[in-house]
């Protein structure tokens, strides 16, 4: 599966170029085997396969491609919701700490330090499916300050309970995000889709053994459609890696709101 990972590590143009090269070479080989001097005598024996045969294979390819795309889009939706939930959780902690009468500057500072560790330390690490030890420590420090019994005496049980619940949800959202960072579509699905794409090309070639130009046109149209579709799915395969990865902009937005302006 190393080849698959290396393919996804390519820039966007490289992902599409690799697909174009693969489908282009297979399509050219099928056309050559159908009408080339060496392959045509054997290909003629297969003349007579009816067009509906191609449709049955194409439907299988379309269905599996749809399932694959749904997995990728769903993972991206979950990752986006987790990031927004983290932003909302940070802002909620900040707002509640400001609203409480007692001094909660230490909690605000801990929340700011945690948000900063996410942006500066954890986000780059997620490109390699890793998490930040520094973010772990900052989150534990925030949780320790919120659960301190002294805070309940100063701010009240209700305020502490609300803050604790918010921080626990914040931790849950982080775990969801990290899970999406390390999650990958089952490689067998990608393998099955690519193999079905090749089989569909073969089916197109078999039902056009009597007309070279028609076969070449059909192969070109299908290959172009497969390249565009699979390429668009592939560039979204990794929510936190690649050129279209999710940015920490929502966390940065929360950090900007939480950080007090410098004193003149």
C-alpha cells in the first residue's frame, strides 16, 4: 500500500496526472490489442458481445465509486464539525470565565495556551497522523484548573459544573478530530474501484471490436470521466493533509477573540 500513500502525497496536479497516465496506458493497450497486427486475429474471435454487457460492469464501477466518495465526504464533514465544535468550546469557556464574578484569569490563560498549542504545534503534526504532547499537557492543565475545588467555592457549583462540562466536550471534539486525522478509507475499496475501472475499459473495448474509432472515443470519454471523478475524491481523502487540508482558521479566530489586546 506504499504506492497508494505515495500517490496521495503528490500535489493535486500529480494525483490527476498519475490517474491520466494509468487510464491512458491501459486504454491504449486495449486499443492496440483490439486492432494491432498481433492482437487483432485473436480479438476478432470475441466479436459479438452485446452492449448491455458493458453497462453491467459500468454500474458496478459507479456504485463502488459512489460508496468510496461517500466515505471520504462523510469523514470530511465529521472533521469540519469537530473543528467548529472546538472553536465553540473555547469561546464558551472564555465567555463563561468572563461572566463569572470571581477572577478566572488563570482559566482564560490556560484556554489561550491550549488553543495556541493546537495552532502552532498540533496542526502541523496531524499531517503525519500524530498528536501534540504539548496540546495534551495544556488540555490537562485547563481541565485541572476547571475541576479545582477552590473554583467551586469562589464561583459556585453551577458555574464550575458548566465550565467542566464544556471542557470535557472540548476534549471530546479534539479526540474526534484526531480520529479523523488518522482515519483512512479502506485501501481495498480503492483497489476494487481501480480494478473495476480497468475492467470497465476492457468491457468497452470488447463491445467495440468492429469499429476502431468508436472504441477509441468510448475509451477516451470513460477514462476522462474516471480520472476526474477519482481525482476529486482522492484530493479529499486526507482531511488534514495535502493541499486541500482543513486549516486551523476557526481555532485562530477563537484565539484572537480570547487574547486581550495589548496595553498601550
